[in-house]
C-alpha cells in the first residue's frame, strides 16, 4: 500500500527547506515527505574542485541536492522586497517584507553572519547614486547579508540535520517523474523508481534546475502557466580594484539600465567580490556560467565577477522561453567542447575572437581556468550583443575601468526560471491542492524570496487545518 503523508514537497532547495521547517515548527505532528533528485548535503562533492575538469556527474552536485544551487552559491541574502522575485506583486509589499524578515531570522538562527552590507553608508551611497543617475542607470538599494559559499554550506548542513531531528522524511536521489491528479485535484507523486506517495497537499519547489521538468508537467497535466521573461547574458570579470568602492559600500550594486538602441532592460546580478567564475551543469549536460565568493580569506581571489542579464519578454505564439535560453547556451557549448567561452571586452567590441596570446598580455588573470577563448558574436543574438556593450559603457561612468579592453566576458549565463506558473495569493495552482513556489515556478529569483515563499505556503497549508 502506498504511503500517505499530510504534505509532500518536491525539491529540497531553499523554498522546500523553509516550507518543511515551518510546517514542523508550527505542527510537530504533521507528516512531511521531502523528495529531492540530488544528494544529501554531506554527499554533495564536485570533483572539479580538485581535478579542475568536469566529470559530468549525474545528478550534478553543484545544481542539485539539499539546498539546491544555493548550497554552492556565494549565498547573498537580499533583505529588500524590491529584489529577488515577485512576492510583493502577489502578496503586497509589507507582507513580502515581513516574510523576508522571518526567513532572515531563520538564517541567523542557524549561523548566518550578523553583518549587513548597504546600511549606514548614506554618504557613499548618495555618491554612487549620483553617478548612476548621470549614466541613466537606476540604483536599487538593497541591504545584503553575505553567507559565503563555505559558510552557506555549513548553515544548510545544520538545517538538514534539524529537519531530520524534527521528523521530516527526506528521500534523496529520488526524482519525481510526475504529479498524480484525480478529478482535478493533486493527490500524490510518482517517482522515477516507480514508487507512489500520496498527500492532500503537494508543494512543488524544484528550483531553476527543475524549471524545464515543471514546464513539461504544466503542459502534460493542464496546469495553467505562461511564458515568462528570458534572462540571457554574460558574466563579467574585472580586477577588485575596479569595483572596490561599490564592493566596500554595497557589496552587490544592483543597477538597472534601459538601453538607448532597443530600450531593453539590462541588470547587474550576483556580484562576487574577490570571487571566482564557475561552471554549472544541468541535466542535459548543458554548461552555463555562474560565480561564487567565499568568506574565508584563504579562498579569495584578486577579481570581482558579476552577471549582466538582458531581460526579454516574447509574445504569442512563443511559449518556450526555457528552450530558447538553452539553445543559445548549446551554441556556446558546441563551439567550446561543452565548456564556457571567454572573450575580452576589447575583442568583443572589435568583433574578433579572443586568443590566449592576447589574453596573456592583460593584468587580469581568469579565475575559470578551463574557459575557452572565443567569439561571443557567434553565440549571442545581435540585439543582446548591443545591449551588453551599451550597459558596460554606462557602468564605466559609475566605476571607471569596467569598459577596459581587458575586462573578461564569460558566456553564456542563462536563468532557467522563465516558465511562470499561474498561482493565486496562496500559491495554489489551477489544480487544487498543488502549490508552486520558488525559482523553478518563475515566482522568485534568489535565496531570500524563495525561502520566504516556503514559509508563507506552509502558513497557508496549516491554516487550512488539513
């Protein structure tokens, strides 16, 4: 006989973790099953950290497993509702702020650094804002709590142990094949191991790595969804000296630009002072670029990296934003033997391929050692190329040196949260009893709002008293 639970959570990223945490915190007797296709956190080890070469592990230890991609991210918690998702649009600004404070309190409880960047620096921030205005950039003020890659890992270890101790049943290396629906209501899930588990409430919190799977479930099962924004761009790497003033006063300067040629939105994202550029691999062996930063001095580099993402919204009949992003990344993979492409900004502007010889002349030493010098114009659409160039010149007015010929651009960075599941104000989908939260549902875009989203859905489920 199939096992029965009160709540089944699909995905052990921040959304799923915080949902399970809150359910047991408020009702210790509730039966919760947490299913995750990746490993438990103590088994999440990437061999590339030692070998410097990807082993194409399946599942990828960087993007899947307990804590999701957040376990190996640099762990920045955005403490403003203005950043990281759409919770304010769905719940209202004040409710979103309250949830962010609550989720931040949980991180602090489990050992997060009490220091917050971007507060108490009014004079310096005014100076940055004035330069941004002069460059037609919008500075989004957002206090940041930085966990650090290694410290974030420790915090999630403690959270996993806590969930085990309070009785959350966690099954790792156990991907869900499909959601089970009867008479228009979600009743359970079937795993790839042909096991079935049942519950009156199913919470899908799959993260970016599971966005494609969730999109397929929506299409197959008739769950209402719509094509969302496609975020495509590059990861920029410069010497720390170039970004020093921004890093010291904001840690992560969140800047938005509307380009003069196409009026496209371009934003900075995920800044890593003294960090390193990294590769992420998704289920179909797709390599995309990301970045990390550590708290410990011994892991720090001399470089800062950050993403530049161009946001594009498409109209009907287009319905496959995730596939669109993947096709662009696949072009880069094809040219680079399934690795990441790197090009200097000087070569990017001149329309020529970068070479190892020219890159060796620079002050800047790439932190992603196996990146392949190449030509991003063979990968990115012309419109995105123009957007990125105009954004870099605008940033140069705020922090001179960004537009140096030696600045490195790594491609492609793609964010796979493009399919937006339609939910009500309790995050219940068009299928009764089925909830969709977090990055994979296109609702959040970062650790803090995903965590807050998990807390809120747990509250909604508990209020129903089932």
